[in-house]
């Protein structure tokens, strides 16, 4: 099962027949394993990675670190769920270090993110501090390189 999951994690467009050939299983076995993983909540969904900088300049991504007070008996779950329910929030992760939660946000402008932090995140009762980091350029996302080799006019390759 782990081999099949590893394959679809990095190559989700492969058919069950193609995966079956790679793992020496039948197509039906692969299909059954994938469907069971969906039912069990192991497979959470499929996602296409898009380099939005090549499509439009009207998006900004930020990584916001939150220092929060955990609730007795619930830990960080309640505040993490509150933050995750905001439509602009793409991801919320419990982290170690000086902050507790890492929040990934996508918006149309730097100002929109600043207003979200100032008016919706910072005022939450359990939030004790924030640190906003704007993503300037992705180089690799989910294991996929987002940079291309540049060629100069002499035909030399540069990274």
C-alpha cells in the first residue's frame, strides 16, 4: 500500500493500470487499495501545482506564525480549527520553536494579508503574537522544482 501511495502522491495522473504495472499488482487490486484509502481518510484529495507567477501577478502568499495559548483539555485544536475555517487560509500546521502554528494564506495583495492579520487573526482571544513572512518566490513546491534553467545568448546554462 505504501508504494502505491508514494506513486500517486508524486504522479497523481497515472491510471490504476499504470500503477499496477509498477508495483506488480492487478489493476483491480490497485483500484481497491486507492478506494479503501479514500474511505479511510488516508487520501485527502488530489491537487495540481500551478506556477501562478506565469499566469497572473494578482496573488500574494504569506506564511504567518502564530503564538497561541492552548486550551486546557483541547490543546491547540480549537484555535487551529478556527483559523483553518477562514477562506483565505490554505494550510494550518502545528510547529515547534518560538511560535505554535504556521498559517499559509493566499490573497490578492500584501495589504489584504496585512488586514487579515490585523483584523481577524491578531484579535482572536488565544493569539498572543504573530509574525508575517511574505513568499517572494517559490523554488520548489511539494517536491516539484519551480525554477527553470536560464540560457544566456551564448547558449550557456545557468540556475
